[in-house]
C-alpha cells in the first residue's frame, strides 16, 4: 500500500521542484536581459504596462513549464 502512495508523491515533489527551478531561472533571465531595472520601473515609477507585460510573461512561462512536465 505504501508503495502505491509513495511513488506518485515522490514524482510530484520532484516535478514541482524542477518546475520551480526552471521558472526561477526564466524569471532571472528576463530580469538580466531587460535594459532597465524591472523593480524600479514597476515599484518606483508605477509602470502599469510593464507590470501587465511581466505578468503575462510569467503566466506564459508557467503554462509552458506545466505542459512540459505534464506531457
């Protein structure tokens, strides 16, 4: 009984960690490739358009990672 529960749980944890690492790397890469400070533009300058674009990119990246993990 434990075997039928442990294997899917372990696979879920591994895939979750892998997805989080890929997502963090993608976000870090976006932050480094931008020719300006994302934090300054969104927080200090109140650039709503940039916040919407960044949110869209984050959602798109999350959907691609989830689809790749799910198969």
